[in-house]
C-alpha cells in the first residue's frame, strides 16, 4: 500500500501529464483541420466555412480542450495540497490563479463546442448571416481574446510563477528547474499582451519554442513527482529524465518550425 503522500504525488503526476498531452494534441489537430491559430484572425464567414467543413473533428477537439480548463483547476487543487506545507502563501496563490486560469480557459474554448455551431447554422440563412457574423465576432473578442487568452494567460503566469518559486526551494530538485518555470511565466505575460496591442515577430518565436518548453516542463515535473518516495525531497532529475525532456522539446519544436 502506498502512503497518502505517495498517492497524492502520483495522482498529481498523472493529471500533469494528462493535462499537457490533451492540450498539445488538441492544438496539433486544430492546426491542419482548422488552420489554428491563424483562423482566429480571419473574417467570420471564412471561420464559419472552415468550421462547417471539418466540424466532426473540430468540435470534439475543442470539447477536449475545454476539459483542460477543468484539469487545470483539479491540478491546482492537487498541487496546493502537495506544496502548501512548504510555502502556504505561494501555494494559496497557485490555487487561486490556477483555478481562475482553468475557468477562463474553459470559457474561451467552450464557445466552439456549443455557441459557434449554433451561429454557423444561423448564418446559413442569408437574412441572419450578418447578425451571426457580428455575434461571432463579439464573442471571439470577449470570450476568446479577453477571457480565454488575455486573462487566462495572466492567471496562468501567476500560477506558474507561484508554483516555480516553491519548487525552486524544494530539497533534491534542481533550482534551475524552478528558474525555468519563472522564465516561462514571463513568456505567458508577454503572450497576454498580444490581445491589448503588444505584438511583434518575437512573439512567434516565443510561441514556437516557449510552448514546447512549457510542455516538457510539465512532463518532467510529472516524472519527478511519480518517482518521489516521500513528501520531503525529490529524487533529482538525473541524465535519463533530462534526456526525456530534451527529446520532448525537440519533438514538439521541430514540427512547428518546419
């Protein structure tokens, strides 16, 4: 029988891995099926046409991405329980902002599951097409850009920073791993600025390399939690675990830059 702390470690590890795998799988599917994320800047009529052409793939993919909002909330609760004894204030911050990030993320993705299919069907009527396009544009800017991207990225940045500040001081865990999380939290802040006019070619580079690094960071933390034998210290990354991180980063980066 595993101890309660061991079960908490492994449960958290499983949800860390599940959460990030669903996110990256979803984005990988939406790229060819829906021209994501460029499609979000297309005219509404073009989005409707692309959505209708591939709705059998797009709609369930967005449903899965909506569920990552819930896994983000669950993950925040589990990490709070795991890290709260080591830094109560920072653990409370990761709980609050991780929950908010998950809620905003679910609202942003969820519109594609229920609202957009209805608007697409309404737009099929020429008399309603203009109104449907206006409503879709409004929800794209509000539920998508404001809630699902801007506020969600701000909350995700705070969640990541609070989590990383605790991990940076954990026995047996490389301080560099915590510093990497802090750098990634700064990336999320930069991405949050895109929706309020902060732009530039550098954002494309940050997305191409930063998101794969974020994915690898989640997976490595999951592996180290899974291998941890007690609540006091981590087993350390070691060359084999580090190699897994490098391979994951390369595997997610190469397709994005080809």
